[in-house]
């Protein structure tokens, strides 16, 4: 089982380690500053949120090195300019220079914020992420997307800035709240659908093993293998298309055009990202079926996995019944490729095909808005 990965995303090397336990701060510091003595001098800023504060304190210990810990409010609402500014100011106060180190300890939000701040602090500082959620481990901490939400739109501003070192300590997963767990599992299923074959079979096995309990060793082993495969797949895709300008990285947005619309129409933070993506994948299957791209047995297989994992796949979604609000949110999606104006024709969807998935532009779909209206309303 592969637990150590070396990727190069554009010009950035990124080392990813899957571990059973948490790293110690000494290990992290040594990885960044191998020269003895130097580490004592260099200021470090660790960032966590109210959910991961005790974990962060455990990792940092009470060593008398000058490590400043900044604790942000947990949740999607923290993905703001204000948080980035707070991190930047804390970095100045902690005395970080360009070779100073930012350590983000937490889930996707903490990683996106710490990464964004590190990417612009003195035009780019050093970055380590310790990912503590399933969503972070299988998706958000890998491949360098950073960002904040703005004007009610997800990740409107951000950068590509891969962490030099990413730890995925599995011990963090077994105390995750159910909502967090489900949010990550959807991204794991998404990656398995894209990779298909053995990985998808493994995810199905994982769903069945839930009956044994998530604490069982057989479940944990299977989960570790799923995470390893997810890292390997995503790493391959991002290496091939680091800035999403090609045809590979957009595939990682399977379920996201519909999913982001649901998240935004419900009000950011109301429906978890993963649950929205799961619902979005079900919509993508429906679109693919209608267009003759997704074979019927493939669509049923994907939807069955989602239902067995406890996701809402029906439409209209119980929390957002207004199709108009979903259409409006979708048209404002930043992933449109145009410079100006919003419109259905500019949307792109990732649709499962027999082997993996492919990109479909709404402009390629005859009477796109009528069809999308049907997909969203379930009529
Ligand atoms: N979360 C999708 C990506 O990293 O491209």
C-alpha cells in the first residue's frame, strides 16, 4: 500500500504522507529546515480552527520555540478576506520572513485559507498542511487550490499554491462528526467514479464494511487503501493539468456545477460541500443519461453507491425547492470560461461516461436551459 507520494504540480514539488498518527512539530520543522540550529531561529505560524484547536495544541506541544497559533472560527463562513487578512497580520506579528513557515492544521477551509495567505505573504512563503478531515485528505489538501468565498460565490478569489508537505493523519478521522464524514465521503466516491475499475469496487466494499463499524480494523484498512488510491489519482490528474487549463483537472469537478448551485442557493454553509456534490453527481448522471453519454447501468451503479452512503439524490432537493434559484446560482458559477456576462450557454458539466467522465458544454446541448430546468426540477 502506497503511503508516500512525490508530486510536481507545475513547478511546485509536493510531498504527501499518509500516516496512522499525527506528525510531531519537530518532524515538520526538520523536514523544512534540515540544517541544525536554523529551525530554532525561524518563526512559524500555525493556523487551525475552533474544531482543531486541541489537536493543533497536541501537535505543537509546549516546546518553547516561537510558534504562534492562530485559531479561526470553524465553518464555511470563515472563508473570507477578513480571515486571510487576520492570518497575514498574525504572520507579521510572529515575525515571519519569506522563508518563514505556515502550518495549516484542519480541514478544507483551514487549508484553503492558510494556503491563500501563504501564497501571497511576501509573494509566497513556505507551506505545510496537516489535513484532519476526510474531505481534506481525499481532495482539498492536494493540488494547491486555495481560496475564499466572495459575493455569495464559492472560491471566487484564490490561487494555485500546493503545500510543499502534506500530512494525512488517519487518527484524525475517527473523531470526525457525521456531517464532516459524509462531506468527505462524497469526494472519495467522486474520485472513485472518475478512476473507476478497482477503485470503484473498493469504495463499494467500503460502503458494505460500514456495517462492521468504522472502528473495525477491516474498515480502517479499506479506508486507508481508498485514501491512497484517491491521492494517487488526484496527484496524477493535477500533475497532468495543474492549473485546470487542459482537459484533465476539470473532471475533478464532477458533481460540482450542480453541487455549487445547491450550496449557494441554500446559503453557503447550510448544506455541506460533499452532500451538495453527491446530489450534483446524481444530477450529472441524469444529464448524462439524457444525452446518451452515461450508460444506464453506470448511472444506476453510481446512484446506488450514493444512496447506500446515505446521500440525498432526489430532486427537487428538500432544502432548495426553487429551480429558479438553482438556475441563477449556476449561471453565476465562476467556472464559466467567458470574461463577461452570465448565461446557461457558458456552463460546463462533467458527465460520467462508461470509463470515467467527460466535459459537456451547455452550448453543445440543444435547448440547454429547458433541459437543465428538467434535470433540476425532476419533471
Ligand atoms: N477540488 C478539485 C480540484 O482540486 O481540482
